[in-house]
C-alpha cells in the first residue's frame, strides 16, 4: 500500500504573520520585550532604586494589559487580518498597537497620575507593535530555509548506502525462498524512498510519520529477524498532531543503529503515542547494549539536536523534546500540541 501524500501546510510570511500572535512562545516574548522597555524607560525618571521600582510597577500595571489586549486582538482577528497583504497586516498591527497604547494610557489616568500622555502613549504603542510585527515576519521568513536545510541534513543521514545495500541483499536472499516477502520488502523500500524524495512540505501528521516508521522497521525486521523485537502502543486520538516531515523515522533509525545493531543478542524497540491533556506524547524506547562501541554513539547527538531544532521551529515553546538513558533503556520523548479540531 503506497504511503498517503503528505498534507502540506505552507507557511509564508503573509500567512504566518498573524498566526504567530496565537503562539504561547510569541506571547511570552512579547510580554518580556515590553517589560524590558518599561523597566528601561522607568530608569530615566528615577533618583533611587525604590523610585525606579515604583515607576516600573506603575507603568507595568498599565502596559501589561495593553500588551495582552494587542495580542488577544491580533489572535482573535487572525482570519480577517490574513486576507490583507503584507503591508495591510503591518498597518493593522501598528494601528492595534496605537489603540493598545491608548488603552494603557486610560489605565494610567484611571489610577490618577495627573495629565495623561495620550499622544505619546499612542505613538509608543504603535512603535512597539511595529517592532513586534517585524520580529514575527522575520521569524516566519527564517522558518523556510531552516526547514529546508534541516530536511537536507536528514536526507543525508536517512538514505545511507549501507542501508540500501543491506535491504537489496535481503531481498535477493528471499527471491527464491520467499518471493512474496521479497516483493513486499522492495515495495516498502520503494515507498520509503518515494516519501523521502518527495517535494518538501513544512508539516505532516503523526499518522503519516508512524506509517513511514512502520515501513522502515518492516525492512529492518527482515534483516535482523528475531534479534529485533518491536512493540507498538498507539493512541489514534493523537495521530492528527502536526510534525516536521521525516522526524519520527530518524529517531527509530537511531534506536536500531545505536541500540540493536551493536548488540549480538539484538534488542527491543518500543514506540508509544498517547494523549496528555491537549498534547500528543510520543516516546521511542530502545534497549542499550551492555558495552556500547564508539561507532554506536558517534553522530547520535547531532541527529537529536537536529530533531530538537526542527520541532522548536514548528511548535516553539509548545513543543518539548528530551532524550536520556535510564535503567538500561534509552528514552526519547516528544510532546506536541494537538490541533484545535482534534
């Protein structure tokens, strides 16, 4: 059965500009950025640390709600703002920033600071919004080349000559004894290469990544036989979660290469998916050889760093990645947010 085509979710600077305002990482950075600006501004009118702290606290009480209003409004109107061009989105972001500045000024007047700086607040809010919008655009533009470079790096580690030769040798050995199994093996290999060499997309689903990993492991199962024990514990409720393409397969490949292949007795590999609140939890667990060789550990850190970077590009602070050895097992753990429709 051929692998289903990857669902593309193209992200261009035009569409990603407003979408990022709904990202938890963007919200945190925006709030911290405004707080740094407020703390810096408060220094100029303070004669002591206590006076600076009081001024910063007063300005924070006004600017923080204004910042949250800007973020909430930009996120709530993302579908309407997305229809605008790049200039239109810039202008809308600046205007929303000016309105947020007026809202912050209204908060200052409410607490009774005297004459409220309405014009200065509107200009400051628009300027800070322009800086935030520019940061979002640059982040969106930087996403595509980073994804492409990461994909090329993954492809180089994915289609290794020794893997191809071992698969073909296994197929040749099966041609006469078990022709049906040899045919299935070559079909899996063909689908694996077709997927890896397809046109690059920014996202795919966990279900498609699992299907690709299953095809890869079915090939390795023929090669290792009883030395490789595979266990799947899959929760289909989380298989709509989005991942960067070719993310899961290199992780199971690492598990084979560093956990099963160096061990004369073979090893065990377990892949788990489950739902934890509004997140999809993915775990790849493999046994560790008693005496790991130098070749079995080289390159492992680079591959894991690559996966961590690609996951961060797609999900920012909403995604998490960890890898560690414990009790004779190597555990790779990924957590990604579930789509709102899941």
